[in-house]
C-alpha cells in the first residue's frame, strides 16, 4: 500500500487530493512541521531532504510534487488524471506542474523561508516584500496563457488541477486577491466542490 507523508498548508496536499481522486489504496501520514517532525531521524530516513511530500511505494520512495503527481496518474490510468497515452499532452501537464514547482512555489517561499537564500535581515525583508508582486505576475501569466478553463487543460480534469488549487489557496496569505484573476477564482471555487478535495482537507484538519 502507498503511504503519503504530508503536512497541512503545504504543496503535499496536491498529492493527497490526487490520491483521493485516484481510487488507489493508500495511507496518509501527517507530519507536524511546527515541531520540526520533518527534520527528525525517523522521517529523514524516508526523505533525507526533510520536506514533504514523500510517497512510499513498493519500489521505493518518491519525492517532489510533479513526480508524485505523474506517478499517481500513471498508476491509476482508468481515472484519466493525466493524458498518459499522448506524449505531447502529458508533457504539457508536466510543464505546467514544473512551472508551479520551480517558479510559483519559490515565489511563495520567499515570504516564509527567506532565510534559505540570505542571512542578511534586510535581504530577507526585501524578498518578503516582493512576494505579492511575483505571485501576482505568475498568476497573470497562468490566467492569460496556461489555464484553459474550467480546468487547467480545458474540459479534462488532471493532476495539474489540485496543484494549482494549492497555489491559489496561498494567494490571500501572500497579499494577492484571487478576484483579480477570474479564471483562477472560478477554478478555486470548483475545486472546493470536489469530494476528493473535501476528503483531503478533512484529513489535513484531523
């Protein structure tokens, strides 16, 4: 059985939603980041990066959200969580998820983890002050060129959608009003109505 290590409020919730969508048998193991549980030896033995998510499979451990989402989609092909039979279409989903991972998530992290990039308090403050701008710029690009609507890839719901949902959920805390981006706002509302999202959020709150 699959085991997903996750923490509330993190990008790992995208993988949890995808697992809820997939119908695959899995266990969800919640980590308490406030108590630095992700840095303790028991978890570092699973994921030496000391971050979430981590997905334990019968072949080993997978980390990094885009990789885990792709694995879930490919392991549950009947659910059609990604167009795995079409190399170009599947690459489009991967490209979107990698943009969220490499750019949008990093923008967000500058507001909460600035010490990863600088020790100087003034530099950290400057990074934090820039977050609302960089997040808004990223969502303007997503809105204009990436989010087809109603889902990322148009009519077909994919593993890109829960990942985008997590980034949308961060916007308010990053000082960005999602109403500035009507397609993203509609997507965020539609995601909240999905049973898999509701089940995942209930696990996170438990």
